[in-house]
C-alpha cells in the first residue's frame, strides 16, 4: 500500500488493532455481546443500569492505600533491624538501661528517617483513578443526562465531543449526539496511554480507550469495558501487583545476615565455654555469665549502620533536589549508581512530542519557503489536526510573508476564495487562491504523496524521494499547484517530510550514558520504521524489536533474554510489553532504569529498579516512579547518576569500615575472654560504639570519587576484604595487649575483681587502641585506590580526628578510665594512624586483583556469581569459534563479547 498522507491518518489505528486488549478480556465478557445492543436513541433504563452496576461494579479503579502504621513498622523488619532489636532485649535482660535507651533511640531514628524521606502524597493507583473523567453525557431512559463516570456500565450510550476525556473503553457508533449518522471521524490523543506521538483517527466501529482525549469531532459510543477491565485498568493492576524487594534492601540484608551469624557464633561460643569452665567461680550462674558476653554482643552490633546509610542517602537526595532531581524512594539514590541499562520512553522524553518539518524534497524551481507557503494556503485554519498545526507553525516561523501579520487568518497578497477540507475518499485538501497583486487565480492541493503525484501526472524523482522518506519512517505530505492560466493542469511543488524530532540534548545525554557504562534502549509505541529513524538520529543502534517479537510465546526464554539484551530499542509496545522488557532484563541480573511520562509507562516504572518520571509527566507516571525529573529531557539524569555514584562510594566506604570494625572487635574479645577472662568495662565498650558511629555520620558530606562504570556492591569481595582487614587489626590489638601486659606490667584484671585504678591501666590503653585503630581505617576505606588520591572534606577530617583526640585526652587525663603516661597514649595513637597506611596498601591490592573477570572465580568462588561468570566465558568462546569458522551467527553488537576477551581466549 502506498504510504504518505494516508499513512499519517491510518497507522495509529492499525497499531491499536494489533494491540487491542479485546483479545485479552475475560471469556465471560465475550458471551455478553448482547449487552452492547443498546438502542442509541434511548440508552439503558435505570433498572438495567442498576443491575449491570451490581454485576460489573463501578467504573473506577479500586484504591490500594497502604496502612501508614504498617508502613512505619516495616522499617523495623530486616536482619540489621532484628539484630538491633535483639540488642535492646539483651540490654533489658542485663538491666543496662543506658545502653537500652541509646540503641532503642537509634532504632527509631533509622525508621523515622526512612519513613519521612519516602512518604508519598498518593499511590500510583490513586493517580490512575484520578485520570478518569469525573462527568460524562450519557443516554438513560431516553434522556441525555450528565452522570458521574463511576456509574457507567457496559452497554451505556455516551456522547464524545471535542475536549472530552473518554470515561471508559467504548466502541464508536458513527452517530452524532442527535442520533443521525455522521461521516466525521474522531481525532483522539492517546499519547499518554500508548506513547504514540500522533493523534489517532477513529471511525465507526473503532475502540476508544478510557482517559484518552478527544481532539476533533463528535460521535456517540457504546461502553464496552469499565473499571479494572479497561486498558488503563490493566495498567493499574500491573502497578498494584508489583511489590518487589529493592536491590539496596537485598544488599543490606546479605550484610546483616553475615554480621548476625558471625556475632551469634562467637558470642554463643563464649557463653558455652564460660558456662562449662570448671575454674570459673560463676559456673552455672547463667545471668552472671550472660551479662558480659551480651554486653560485648551489643557493642559489636552495628546499630548505626542503617542510620548512617539512611542519612547518607537523605543528604544526597536533598542535594539532587537542588538540581531538579526529586528522589521519592530513598534507596533509589543508591540503586541509580548501579544501573547498567536505561530504558527510555521515546515520545516526549527523547523527542519533543510535536511534529516538525524535516528536510523536504523540492521540485525544480521551487524553494523551501514556497513549499511552506503553498502548504499554508491549503491548510484548514482552526483545525486541531496535528499535521495542520505542524504546517501552520513551520510556515509562520520560516516564511517572512507570514510573520508579524495584523490578522493571523489572512495571508498578505493572497485571498482564499474557496476551500475544500480533507476528505478521506480523495485524501487531500484544496484551496482556490487569488493573487491580489496580479489578479491571477490558481489552486493549491495538499495531501497524501501518492495522490498528489498522481494529480500532477506522475513524477519519478518524487516517487523515489517519497519511498526513501517512507523507509526512514518520515511522515510525508505532497503539495501541488495549478500552472498559470489553467485550472486543471497541476505541477508538483515538493514533498514535505515531518517527524517528532529528538530533543537537542538527547543525543549528547545518550552518549554520556554510554561512556558511563549504561546501555540506553529506546521504548516506544510508534511504528518500527519511525523508531529506527529516531534511533539513527540519536546515535543509537538500529536493532529495534517490534511487538510481534515481544509477544512471541514460542521462543525460548534464554533466546528472548539474549535478544532483549542486544536490542537498541523496542517499537509498537503496550504497557504489558514494557513491563515484560524490564522483567526479562532484570532476570539477566541487570539493574534496569526506566524513564517515562505517560499512563502507559507507569507499570514499567514501578517494576524497574529505578523508575524515572520525566518533566511534564502524568500523575500516574509520577506516582509510580522513584525519581522525578523537573527539567525537560534527560540531561538532568546525568547529574543524578553522578551524584548517586558519589553516594554509593560513601556508603560502601562506611560498610567496609563498619564490617571490618565488627570483625576486629569480636575476634579480639573472643580470644581474650576465653584465654584471659578479660574484657573492657561496659561503659567503655558502649562509648566506642556510640562515639565512633555518631562521628561517621559526616561521611554523608565527604568528598567522593565517582566511578566511570556502574557501581556494584560485590558483597563477597566486601566481606572478604573486611574479614582480612579485621584479622590484621586483631593481630595489631594482640600486639598492644601482650606488650603492655608483659613489658609495661599492666595486668588484665577480670570484670569480677576489684583492683585499684592504677591496676586497670590496660583498660585505658586498649580502649584508646580499639577506638582509634579501626576508626582511622575509614580514611582508607573511603576509596578503592590509595587514601591520598582524594582529599577528604574538612568537616570529615575534623570530626573523625576530633573524636579520637577526645579518646586520647580521656586516657591521658583519666576521664572515665585510669590515666596513663602521655608518652604511652601518644605512641598508641600514632601506631593506630600509621597502621592504616599499611592496611591501605592491602586494600588496594585486593581491589586491583579482584576483577569482574576470571580472577573472581579463583579469589572467592561463590555459587551464583561463579555460574554467571562461567556462562559469560562460554558465550564468548562460542562467538570466537563462530568468527574462526567464518560463521554468520555473530552478535549484533561487539559489546556482547568485549567483557573479557582474555578469559575467553584462554578457555578457547
């Protein structure tokens, strides 16, 4: 079929017939076709409507508001939260009320921060409900009445006019509001629902969907679906059923599980040994044995971990708000740093969502201004058709004659004496124009290219130009005029091409994302050829999958996953398709971001690891998203990614420091309690816990290096390095302990004895060492490279060093602990600082040699990660074999094989 102006009018209906949700309705409804045989001149009776309202329910989307109390209590659920709650119970059992108060306060502080930062004004489903029209005109009992949309039922006869929001899914009847037949079509804007940039032309028998907007025309329609059965209702259902656990919660859960197991194993071992020790005078006295061990466990539990993480993300969220990036879900700040795929909606996000003129084809003797002027003369003034608007807008901006006119409907030098509007049967408009300067009269025609070319008697170059435009997805428009002195001899002026153009910053934003290691995939409801042309202009690849592949149920899941991963974009998609795209990519282990602005994007925004609602989005998209961009386009997303990667570095820095501290703390005291029955007084243990964790809150404002690639937690690497550094610190602590025990003569008195203050100087020495050595380590953990590569912020240095200076002064002057000679205290302080330089070297070596490639397998082989890496090696080997054998089954992008060429070559 020829393409051009005809295609401008028809493809949207073709796309929607292919994606019509009618094929997915409940089979019961298919048996109720008789319900739609309503007399359009009388409508339903009140009794019929009431009966159907009971059967089908109201025309509204049921709200699923979360219980605010349960939402607040959810912040007390999780491994770390359970561990802190256990610490509170332990403190109460041993009657350590000071410790109980502090830990309980930290527990509630963490919950309050999370709850306040993530509070949302309304749910996504509520926003979808609000997009329904509130009132509609409906025939009931033979009268045209204005009713609430909530009482509409299948079979109701409604009247749709210019500016109306369609209240329910309905089928057009081809009748005017008076019941007479009409040939006029409806022009319906459904971009927020389908993502298509051009309004759809709907004729008799076509389906119109709830929440779309009538832009032109008037017709009656019979309601076919209401509430959750509508197209928009299915989107609401997808949102309501998407409640996946966030990536950040999973990471914190894994870290928490490790700390719980590690803490409980050592503490329970201590209790058992103490309980069974025949030389222990408290043998059999459970509470006396349990007390010191449980205080040790309380001090070791990282009660500040959730709070520091929450504060770090909250500070980052406030910083992003100043850059017009609003964070709605706090954990999205961290998850954004790990994005490896960004699926972006095309219409209104990557493009301007407005038709503009592109490079035209001009016949000999005519200019671009001539083409625009004659197009303008043949345009219907006041029409809301987007093509007519595009023609008038372009002409008024580019043709000097049409600028600064006193009357916008007049063209200086020309009078339009007759006008024939667009008629689907002839597919063009025609204007009779008189030149007021010469008195000559001529005609101008504008319409489908194939019709205009036929009108002028054929033009081979124009046909080739038109076909080239059609292959690129450009919407073409032919323009012709009669020659001077003739009323029926036509000459071609040219072919205008139109496209929804990319935003000026879209191509550069995509390039920056790609340099940052993020694959950008375009997702659109437009046709495949249009998507390919936009992708070409944006610098994306041309591998665009259409809806026929997305809905292919015969292909294997692994094959579909590989194709989705290699694709540069997806065309002709529905909300269900977008949801599936995100789901398939997530199952590959990828963290997926999704941008969008319409109702059709809401389910995928909710499903994605990070849903991003762009400027000008609907309420549904804004409520379903985790992040909202206030500035047009995607350029601000770069600011968000850079800031989130800095925040990630701060959180990983703290996690490494805190796990290392916990491992060191527990390992050292496990040995000295078992061997020497010695531990620090409870007040010093708690002081270390509170003072050090409170000080590390300043990590939220520390300077941070931003990685060039997406960040990954790599929990196995984090725990391995933490344990290794913790064991080294434990060795350093034993050095201090035995030096001052054997050389300085500071004896390790047990908790039950009552020596003089001078006899407890070992408490002071070990307090200063255990407080300062792990704490100074945070200067090293804040970077993956050497600690001097990035200077910390002044506040960070001041607070971290300041807290340890307080500990130093306490030991020298005897505050809360026996005083020791200043030379000994300063020596311990200096050794703690210098030791961090050695530990920094160890850290750099681990990060350097623990790579994403094959070294990970030999460094710490863990189940899921080992399988993933082995599969990557096998896939790369297959590609190399295909290249060697000259085969054709080579991936469409080399990105798929560039991850680890050396590892694949070794296996090959």
